[in-house]
C-alpha cells in the first residue's frame, strides 16, 4: 500500500554552517531565505517556502532537504529554521492597496506573456480582498476562484500547490471551509510573517502558479 508523502518545506541543515554561500537567497522566487550577521548559516521560512527546489539546485554543499527527508543527525536544523523566523522582531506590515495593485500588475504582465486571461485577487491576513484585477468584475466565477485560492493560501500560510484535499479536511476550525480551495494558483506574501496572499485563476494550474510567482518576485511591499 502506498501513501502520499507529507508536505514539507525545505530546511537548510548543518553543512551550511560556516559556509553561508548565499546563492540560495538569489534564486529563491518568494524571498523566504534569510540570515543575520551573527548567524553562521542561512535559514528557510517554513511559512513561505513553496518547495520549488531552486535553492537545492544551487547549494554548493548539499545542505538543503525537504523537512521529512532531513538526515537524522541534522534533525535539529528543522527547529533552528523555525526559531530564526519566530524570533525576528518588528511590526507585521499590512497589505496596502498600493502593494496589492503592484502584485496584480506583475501577475497580469506574466499572464500576458503566457497569452491567458486571468483574474487576480490579493487578500490581507484575514483573507479579505484588498484589491482585484481591473476586469475581474466581468468574470465573477474566475474572481471567486482566485479569491478562494488566496484565502486558502493565507489561511494555511502555504502555497495552494501544497494544499491537497486531505489537508482541507483537517483545516483549522477558524477557517471558512466554503472558501477553501486546493491546487496551484495562490501564494502567501510577506516576510518574515505571512501578511496576505495572491490568488490567480483563468489559466492552467501551472500558468496560474507562474503568475503568482512573477507577482511575488517582482513586487516588494513594506
């Protein structure tokens, strides 16, 4: 009998200590890798990692593993990655209308490159819409799909490509189950804390995800 592998974010483990190469930071599409001057390694924020594998491909010391594949002798790295981001101090920024509109513009540029017509919705930390793409009102079904995906991404603090039906069944009671949606098409935004999400609908799952990544990569909030 086979079972689905559990979702896990990537973790930077002990081989990074003292090396701190930084190439992984440059290739991360969602800006979820960070460190500080007094830390000997980089860390991955498990709340934002979308498991895209880009960091793994460039790591010169093979220090990056999916959480459930971390070798036994480096298991402590999992907690170190979490704790680094939990200990970051400062106010959590809100998703401004200006930032949301920036995200939407970047997503629509990518959609144009792909030749697809999409609806884009950016939500805040509560899952409430901050801004929608200009033509979204003409396509309510697509708009609702994008909004539901964004709501799910911020509710789980995960890309919806990492949320399956089983995860939805175990969703926290605080979430509105009628608004949850599995499958690619939304990515959480904000670092070091998730402060919102962007959802896209209208293309194939891969195309919608590409639009989200382009938005998160191309727009900086704060």
